[in-house]
C-alpha cells in the first residue's frame, strides 16, 4: 500500500463503528443506516419466526407408524393472506429505501462543487480554485459539498463508506453525490468497481477539517508544504510521485516492478538521458522534454512492450512538473 492513512485529532468524536457499519461522518449516513437497520432487523425477525414455525411443523407432522397422511385441501383465505401480507411488506421496504434514495439524488442549493476524476489507478480532486490534488480530498466540517464525478478511462466507482455514498464514475458522463461532513477526522475513498490490475490500490483519504484548519489548508493549495528541506524539488517531486499514484504502475521508486513482476508501466529509474526503444518510431532519449511530454501527453510516445495499458494524462502546475522531473532524474 503506497498511501499512509493517518488519523488526525477529531473535533467531534466520530461515533464508533458498529458491528456492521463504519463510523457515520456525513449527514447522508444516518438515513441510510436507519433504512439498513430497519431492513436488517425486519429480515432477522421473519427468518427466526419462519424457521421456528418450520421446525415446529416438521416435528408435529413427522411420519408416525400406523398414521396415514391425507392430502391437504385448499384454503382460499390463507392463500390470500400469505400473498397480500408480503406484498404490503415489500411496498413498505421499497418506500423506505426509495425515500432516502430520492433525498440523496435531489440537487442541493449552494453546495461547494469539487470535480472528482477517476483514472487508472488514482483519484484526482479539483477544487473551485482550479487546483488539482491527487489522492487526498480535504473538506470543511459542516460545509455542503457536491462531488461531480467522471472517469478518464474505464468504469470506476467512487465510494466513501463513512458517508455511505457510492457512485459510478462513467467515461464520457458526469455523475454526482452530495453531502455535508458532520464529523472531523479521516475517512476513506475506495474504488468499488473492478477496473484492472491495480483496482485494489485505487485509494484516497478524505480529511475533514474544522473551519480554521480548513482556511490554513486552502492557503497551501498547489504549493509545497513542509520544511525547506522537504520542499527541495527532488523531495517534493517524490511526494507528488507517490500522491499521484505513479508507483501503482511504475513500481516503487520507478523500479518497473510491482510485487516482484513486470509492472503495467515502464521502469523510470536510471533512464534519464539514455535512449529508450519505442513501440513505433525511432528510439527517444529520455531527457527533460521527453519526461514532461510523457506526464502531460502520455500517449504521444509509448515505450516498446507497454502498449496494453493506457496511462492517463496528468495536469500539474509548472513547478510541480519541475519537481517530479527533478525526482525522476535523481532515480538510479
Ligand atoms: Cu478504479 Cu476499481
């Protein structure tokens, strides 16, 4: 796992995870939970009652020596009872589920919009300021949000269990979810639709901050945070490399290996200023221009043997690009 999931100090203590459900951290969770619990306990009660009745009748009417069985007659009122009663129950269960579905599907006024882009195999979040941040979604406690979700390549699914929210990310189409975070702390993003080799590594963290801390975060958008040491281009570039989930396809440190075998993407370590064989056309020297082009327009030149997986384009600010290139040059 390339991403460290850290726990920041919670302001409102998140309600503890129940036996079945993770903690509820947004306004969307309680109605889903009560629907879920209602359907769950409804099913438990009926399973117990029906099983008990079955066992009782099995015993009561078991075969006994000298007793001959008689065919059962027809009993209209009983037939009607066990047809109509379950139909009413299904109607009630449908209503409960549909009411909370409709509530979540109705557009909310005045919500802050965040663009969520899914790509093989990372999540990218674009804030209203235009800044794009991979792998980490930072939200303000108590502020209503609308996530506008799309995919750059194949079908993915944006899933935040703590918000009880999941929506498919469909190529060529927008989908949305909306919520208001109600508890400060960390939540998780998973991809809930199988999307290829590194589907299970397609993760992100949600950080819910109280307003003062959120204001601090906004000031750091698009900039390097940390000590001057940590913000040397190579070091910052290394962090951006990990946050953009590059190791998922290129291996840790650009080794070209994932789990000991050939990674979906080519090796990056030690390639700087050396000729690379392309799938078509003459060999290309991996200089700064080649690295830059390969990040912004990955399919302009494809390394021989890596044509089966398509790398998504990454949009970065120039100083971020410089940092990533500085890191790639440092890899031996
Ligand atoms: Cu993206 Cu699974």
